[in-house]
């Protein structure tokens, strides 16, 4: 389910224009997720350091998987 190496920092997705993240519950059976603004964390903070700090509001388990939300694709139909 990982789209990138775990050493990635918050600065990296921002370089591509992504400003939001999705925090997934670590328990796949719960799979609760929430979108957040990534600007609250400095560029040098590693995402893998933040993942364990989240506690799921649905099942109460600690730990999460964070993925960046891609910036809207600048693509569309012409005409
Ligand atoms: Zn959960």
C-alpha cells in the first residue's frame, strides 16, 4: 500500500504541489481515514516519524499510514 519510501519528509510531496495528506488507520479492518492540511508540519519532518503519533478516533488504535494527496492534475479535455 505504500507509494513511496518511508524516509520521505513533508517537504517532498509539497515540491510536487501536494498540500494535503490522508491519514489512514493502521488497522486495515478499520481503515478509517481523514484528510489533513500538511502545512502544519515543517518540511524537514519525516512522515514516518509522525505516523505513530496518530490515534484512530474510530477504533482507538495508535499508529497510522500517511499518504500525500496529489495536487489536482492539470489535465482535461480540450474544447
Ligand atoms: Zn481505526
